[in-house]
C-alpha cells in the first residue's frame, strides 16, 4: 500500500517572497509612522506622546486583520466586523498620512475638525477593540445564529413551533464558513430521538415540567439549529399524541365505571 507524505503537499516558502514582505513591511511602517506622528504634533499632541497615534492605528489594523483571517475565528459576525475594521483602520492610516503631507506642502490646513478626529482615535480604537474581542468568543451555528458560551436563550414552545406546520419544514441552505463544522455524533434518527427524549426528561425535571426549548436541545445534543428544531417538533408531536391517548384511556375508564354503577 502506497502512502503519501502530508508534508509533500504543503507549499514551500519562497525566501525571496519572505524577504520582500519583510522589507515592504518595514518601509511602510516607518513611512506611516513618520506621517501619523507629524499629524499628531500638528493636531496639538505633545511631542513625547505623538508616537502613540501611529502605533494605535497600525496595531489595530494588524489585530483586526489577524482576527479576520485567523481560522480560530468561528463566528461569521466577528469575521465581518474584523474585516470592516481592518479596512477602516488602513483607510484611516492612509487618510492621516495624506492629510499630513498635504498640510506640509500647504495644500490644506489643520483645522478644528481634523483636530477632533485625530483626538478621537484612541477612544474609538479602544471601544472597537473591546467589541471585537467580545465578538471573537462567539460560536457560529450552521443556521447562521451566534451564541456565546452560556448564552442559552429561553424560548417558549409556541416560539419553537412557529412557521408553517402543514407543509415541509423549510430549511435555509447552510453557508460555507471558514470555521470547523460540528459533526453530530448521532448517526441515525432513532439515536437522535432517543437522546432528545432523555434531554427533554431531564429538562422537565429541572424546570417544573416545562418541555425543553430548541436552544436547550441544541446545546444538550451539540447539534445544529435546524436539526434541533426538527427534533423539538417531533417531541412536541409525541407529547400531544401521548396526551390524547391518555385522555382517551381515562374517558373509556370513566364510561366503564359509570356503566357498572348504572347496572
């Protein structure tokens, strides 16, 4: 049996490309640093603190790009936000350098709006970084919903049962993502229903007899949202059939007792 080495399929690094990237990054960083530092000084920042403006912008651009392109970012919402902020930070750095050079040659003046915008950069970047960090902890489901750790939302059975009941259950096509997809450990529907019944029983015992919600079932079985919705509906149907059968049995028993008393 012929084995293929996994290392052979990996692309080799071109040293000239690595050198080119390093040189380009160094020259771009120095040039951007000089322009943004000069803009900070023109906007009234103290000279000893003017270096903070280029470091803040360039660091946030690098952080956003890292979150955007990293395989560990599973939530599409976090990836979209990181992409928008990476592009925005690069655009802000370009605009700052252009403003400084234009002011240096006398084409524009550093007016009040420019001073306000430059002064607002640290606070804005701090808020955006905190929000980006919070989004990065989200987990993206196959049905396009995001939920954080421990963020299970309580829904009523009516909300879970919403949608057309007569026709087939419409499902949205799962969009491909860069994160790893969760694979269900239940290979057959019977196994999944057995696990769903067990989870429902535990949930009812802990919540005063209330049926399990879709989100609680999804978390308990580690399955996607559409499948949790389907299993939840099947559980509700079984509960209704069981209730009807029980009521019919009780009615027959009552009728039998009344007939015996009459006789």
